[in-house]
C-alpha cells in the first residue's frame, strides 16, 4: 500500500510517499520545503504568508515527488493529512489539496493529529532518506511521550498508538516558543532554537564564566504542568540590567537558559516515569534536535534503564513522513467533512 502524507501546519510544506507491506515500511519520496527564508524578516511565522506559500508549493511538490519516485498517482491508496493542531489558514491548504486529490483518485483521506505524527516519527528505525524496507522499533505499552516543539510542551501517557492521555502541558509558552522569543531578545535570527543552542554549546566547551542565574519555573510543583513565560521574562529583566550586552554574556545567558529548560523537562519527565512505571520513553518535536537536551535525556534513560525513542536524523522537525506513517496505522474510516482544528488535542 502506498500512502501520500501531507503536512502544512506551520511553515513547512511537506509531502511523503510511504510504501507499507506487512509491518515494514519504505520511503519512496520525502520532501520538506521550509519557508524560513520568507518568514525570517518578520521574526516569526506569518500565518497568511504561510498559507500563500503552501498554496503555491503544494502542486509543485506533488509533481516533483511523483516524478522523483517514479510512482504513478494511481498507485496511491490513501492520503494522510495534518488537520491540527497548527495555524488554521495553513492547515486548510493541505486539507483542501488532499480532499481534491482524494476525490479525483477516489481514495480515502485520513486526518492526522500533528502531535501523533511527532510520536510515531520517533518509532521509525531509519533516517529520512533511507530507501529500503525497514520495521518500526518494537515498543511495549504503556509508555510516555514528551512532546517539545514550537507550539507544544506536553507529557503524554501512551496506552497504544491512538490511545493517549495528557499528563501535563504548558500553561503558557511552549519550549520552542521560549527558545525563539529569547533568541529574539538576544538579537539572533529566527528560528532561535538552533542559534541559542550554538551559543550555549560554545559557553560549555569554552568554560565561559557563569555570571547570571535564571529560575527553573514550576520545578517543585507536584504536577506535570510546565510554564516557560516567566523564564523568558527573567531573561528580559537580566538583559535590561546590562548596558551593552557582550557576546560572552549572550553565551552565558544561552547556556543558563538551556540548563533551566532542560532541568525542568527532566524533572517533570521523572515524575511521569515514576507515575506510569514504564520501561520506555518517546521524545518528539523540533526541540529534541537540541544537543544538550538530547544528551540529558540519554543520561536519564541510562539512570532509569529506559529504552529511549528519539527521532532519527532529519525527522525531529516537521515532516510528512510522520503524517504518512500515522496514516498507515489509523483505520481508513469515513472521515468526510473533517475540518482544520488549530487547537486539536491528542
Ligand atoms: O516540531 P517543530 O519543527 O514545529 C512545530 O510543530 O512547532 O518545532 C519547531 C521548534 C522551533 O521553536 C525551533 O526553534 C525549535 O523547534 N528548535 C530547537 C532546535 N531546533 C529547532 N530548539 C532548541 N534547540 C534546537 N537545536
Ligand atoms: Zn511539529
């Protein structure tokens, strides 16, 4: 069976052609077109510009993926498309494209929750460019998923693929959003996560003096709720006290910010591990590209003897492979009439 995955929830126009046979999957084509350069000058994603770019790019990417993979569109058996959460004008572009194509090819169109996509992305045992058949990593339930992206920060109890319970989420900013906002304060380009990460790495590798300290919001609260807006404000106040911020001070702030975020994520995840008594941990979302956070979770997994499921290279950020994969797992019920839902929850 060949599934076409479509992802347009934010600023990536992405498509994937995924072939599945028994429990094996093969990537026939996987394209992620980033709009970062278009949004950069605005310091963040502008929903109506994202919509315009998706509308322009979807047919071009569709033609290209068919041509590059040598797949005839009549071989496609189903379409999986993100219907939320995300920017609604952007989500609609993918949904309308998918529905038109589904009608023309007379095949089902399956709505996929973007966050479920991030969960299943971490179960793929291959990289985004692997061309052979491969199996999903074996996984026992229940397990826990920590989802950390530009729009979300949540700990999920996963009782099965498709069966989720939110254990805790952020009450304000998402982790990635905090990275992006702090980066803007430090006058770093968008998206800020990788930029902060670079400065923080430099500070760690070169033992830059630790001059500032930031709070670890809600680290002692007894629940799995997160809050990152206070941390962002603490960076703002720290910067206000300094007249001319030096590069070293920026590196120091970046490292301290990353440490604060990591400690909170680790502490809340420990709570979830102890509550669910699981032997595994899934982490998904763009922020897990962060080297320090990744290493810290590898350490945590060792400490608790957990199997750790992380996205392979090229699959932590938004992509359509994860949407196609989720679409192969979900039954092809009649989903006619489904809509974009910017706040769709798991
Ligand atoms: O999952 P994703 O690609 O899109 C959403 O669904 O939001 O995540 C994007 C977020 C952005 O906030 C970006 O700054 C952050 O992931 N990010 C990082 C790193 N790479 C991307 N944050 C910290 N360190 C990184 N290396
Ligand atoms: Zn995402």
